[in-house]
C-alpha cells in the first residue's frame, strides 16, 4: 500500500483500539464498514481482473470509517486536513537557499575576484567535509545521530502535537497514539525526504553563489588578484592547482601558471578566467554531487512512499483479514511453562485466539516445558521461526513465583530467538479457584499481578493477564492487551 493508504489504515487502527467501550464507533459501524469494504474491494478486483487483497480491503474500510467520523465529529475533520511542516519545508528551503547563496556571497571588493575568497572556499570545504561524514555514516552506521529524535520527526511528519478542541476523550487518546505510532513508522521516509531537501538546498546555495558571480560580471568589470600575510605565490599556486584541478580536467578552461599567480598579486585584470574557474569548481564539487545525492534520496523516497511498510501480521490485521476472506486461518502456538493445560483451559485458549485473530483461528498447544529444564533442551523440537505460526505465546501460571534462573531464562531465550516476537499470557484461573473466596484475596491478586508485570518488563515483554476458565473476564478485543515483544 502507498503512504496515504497506510496513514489512513494506521489511524483507523489507533481509533478502533482506543475505542474499547464503543463510544466512537459502534459494533454496527464496524460491521457495516467491513461489509462495504469487502464489496468495494471485490468490485475493484473484478475491474482489475485480479483477486481481492488485504491491502484493497483495508484501504476501502479505512475510507469508510474516517469518512463517517469526519461527518459526525467536525473537529476530527480539521485533524484530517492538518498538514505537517515537512511538505512546506521541502518546497521553501531550496528556494531560500538559492536566494541566500546569491545575496550572501559578497566578495570583499565588488569589482574584484579574490583568488582566496573566503566565502567560496568555505562553501567548497564545507561540502567536501559533508561528503566525508556521509561516507563515514555509510561505512559505520550510527544508531542515533542526535538531530533525528522523536520530537523532531513528529514535528516534521505529523505537525504540532496539540489536538483540536471538542474531541471525545477516546478519540483524543487515539489521535495521540496515532501521532506517536506514525512518527515511528514514517521515520525512514521522513529522513529520506529531509535528506533530499537538504541536498537540494546545499546545491541551490552553491548555484546561487555561481549566479551571483556571473550576474555581477555582466554589469561590472572584474579584476582578479590576491593578497596574504602568510602565503607566497608558490603556496597560492599550489592551493589553486589542487582546487581547480577538477574544473580544468572536465571543462575546456584556460589554465594558469606560477607566473600568472605572481602577476596577480595586488594587481587588477584577467577576472573572467577566475570567475569561470570558481564557477566550474563550485558546479563540479557542490552542485553536481548534491544533485546526485538528492536524486538518490528521491528514489528512496518514492520507493518507500509507493510501498509503505505496514506489518499486516499483527493480530488486528489478521482478524480483519479473516473478515475480508483474504487469509488462511491464524494459528496461535502456546508454550506452557510448568503448567498443565486441561480440557477446560484448552477451550479458554481457543476462545482467546478466536477473539484476537477471528473465529477461524486455532490453537497449537505444545507440551508443557518442565520446570528448571534448559530452554534449548525444552524447545529442541520447536521451530521458533515457523512461518505457519501467526503468533507464539508462552503461558505462565499466576500462582507461580517468577524466578530469574528459570522463568526468566525461558523468556529471554524466546525473545532472543523468535524472529516475530512472542506474547506472554499469565493465567489466574488456578489462583482464583483455590483462594477466590478468601478474605484479602483481591489484594493478593493485585500483588501477584504487579510482581509478574514487573518481572516481564525486566525481560522486555508485556504480559496479558487471562482467566482460561472464564476468558470473557479479560476481553482481548482486536489486539488490546495482546502485546507482541520487540523483535530481536
């Protein structure tokens, strides 16, 4: 899907996940959107003589939902029409740079070309330094260069964080979550666009300096000369020979000798030759490389914008895929740890899978991993990168006390070697069966929950608490509360 479709889909997902109580979109709204989207996607596929895809279904469904919300909530319409700063920056910055290069490139004497012109030498030197830095980043990529923090990227990709007034509370929460999520997802695209703009601006600045030289040369007679307290003619000749070597190699320009340089010390005349040399050098060392870098960044930008990466394997999208009829039934693989799952709890797992992934989802329940056994041994017959598994969940008993050397080692192993991440399910049914009627049980349950939550957080996971005997107690609608760990 392209960037705009992906943006609408991510926004739709944020709204539906935040609207747990159905205050914004009722079940009827969602069913109608799915039914209409399926029909529209089928018509589109028939026109194109192709099969229905999840991308087409999501595109149509997001349009239906956002249109309905825009009609119901005018303030939401103003958010949809909000434009981030980046497009304006992309259009304005190169133009401002061109004007700045033309205006700020002031040679000390307007009637003279200084062979050691500080502004022109700084333009060339700075750009050469930038090329070296870009090469270093390419060879030794850094995780964070400082300027591209979340705040800067959000400011560029989604604009100001302030929301319109008169939004329902659930919708306001959804939009805040969307801005954070979209900033993360579009970070690579924002960086390539900004890179393209900066290269164009740098090239435009140098081009402005070139135009400034030639424009003034049409109206005044340039003289050429140089002066220096510390450099003699030999040293100046050596510097200029290196500086103008690319221009003399590529363009049929008149060269210069040591005698020419010596003759121009405190002298006037011969300015046209040096204007051509400086103009050609700026063009070769600044304008052309920057243009090529901008074209490279533009190619990456267009590729990302046409094929925006959205992980459609998430539970939310897998459930919608089931509604659209575009996917095979999802499979939830469950790995119990020191936990015996009886028939009643097995039915609870199936109910959870159906809630999260759709009615056709099924559970693959693996044998319980013995307490204290090494993870490599316990999982030697389990292929963690099996593409047929929609999600892998590890199942713990809330009544157990989490231990770093056992439960923690098992979690760490799964997080490290599961390419698509894992889900942590913690079942309270055994604990509530034994002590649910005892005095102070609620406090004990809250204490155990907090303990497991802290333990899982330490091991880079987020637990979902369930009751396998009564799965309706903690509804995991869409993928609310069903969090997949970060990928290794």
